[in-house]
């Protein structure tokens, strides 16, 4: 491998055309310049310059080495520029979250991208396990999950919570005294997160009959894994379900639904996750702030 210092001395010598000026520019002695040139010629196994009095003339091999050194310098500069290129409103952002959260934040992200069109926002909808796997595989930079992951494998930050609600058909006559019996009677419209939500809701509701109710006792009246369709059978009176409250707002037939009111707000925590010790590019800062503001707003 050719010593980069020899190449730097050689390039300066070619540009100045003089050993004395080269030594002055590089804060070296003239013998030092000559020594670098000699070592470079030995490494290249050829003569690179012809001395002409106080000046020099490049050999054919010298021209090639000079062009090579110039290209190396350009590549190095380009590399350094690319490493320091971290503008807040340019570049690709790789995000992942649940379907319910995506429904809530994606409109905000698209509005943000309209304001900053040099951003490229990629949002992957996935369950917690898939999000963590994507981060480990470097196909996602920033994820949003509902359970704090292993601190040795991931860096996490609490950013807010999603309020959960039991959603029933309209005109369902329910109150805290009969809610458990009513859920068993109606049956569950099941979805991938339903059992997790139910267990969380029942254990945090402070309603004795729900705290005692085993979710596995509730008959499954149907199953759908497409978020936008989960509330459809509920609106037709086929059963109840449990989802983040915000999902109801985006349902076109929200007037056909009834959200069971509780004295205690039941919410699922949400965390930003990324690989440990990694500092995300500047373009993620405003996006994180945007999402956090949305999740902390009631």
C-alpha cells in the first residue's frame, strides 16, 4: 500500500514544480521532500519525474500516479462530505409501528413530507416482534412498540400511550354492573391484538366483574386482521371488540358504535425503540417530536 504522505508530497511537488516551494508548503526540508519522492518511486518501481534545473517534468508513469492521487483525494473528500451530510429535512426515514398507530400518525407524516419533499418516509406496519426483528436486521431505524424491549438489545424511550376502549354496537344497554355478562353474551370480534388488549383492559379497568372475567371464556364471533374492517361486524351488531379509541374516529360508520365509558382511563404505553448506542440522523428529530406530541395529546 502506498503511503498517503508520499502521495501528498508528490502532488504538491507537481503543483508547485519546485522542491523548495514544496518544502515550504508542507513545512518540510528539501531533503525530506526528496526522500518522500524516492520512497514513492521505489514503491511504484519506476521513475516518476525528470529534474530540469530548478523545475521538474513528469514521466508517463508520473502522470498516472498524479492522476491516481488526485482521484483518491476526490474520493476521500466525497466520503467525508457524505459522512457529515445530515440535514434535518432530507433523506430516507425507516419507521415501523402497529396498524392502529399507523392509522393515527401516517396522516401527520404525509403532511410533514409535503412540507419537506426531500424527505422519503417509509412506514412499515408490523406487530411488536416484527418491529424488533426489523431493527435488528437494519431494515428499520426507529420503531414504536407497546412493550419495553430487552435493554441489552434495544434502546427504548417512553413516548406516550394509546387509550383503549371496549366498543359495542349502538344502543347496547351496558353499565359497570352488567358489562361482563354483556360481553359474554355478545361475543368477541377477534383480531391479532384483541386478547392482549382485553387482558390489559380487564386488569386495569378497576371494574370487579371485568377483573374476574377470563377473556378465554368469551366466545369468538368472528376474526379479521385488517384494521379498517374490524369495526364493521361490530357496527352490524355481531359482537364487540377492543381497540385503541382513536380507531373509532376514522371509522366511517362511527355513529353505529358505542364506546363503553369507564371512570378509569385504560391505556397501553408506547415506546420508541432503536439499536442501543446509535444516534439517529437529524432528520428523525422532528419526526420523533411530531409523533410524541400526537401521542401525548388527549
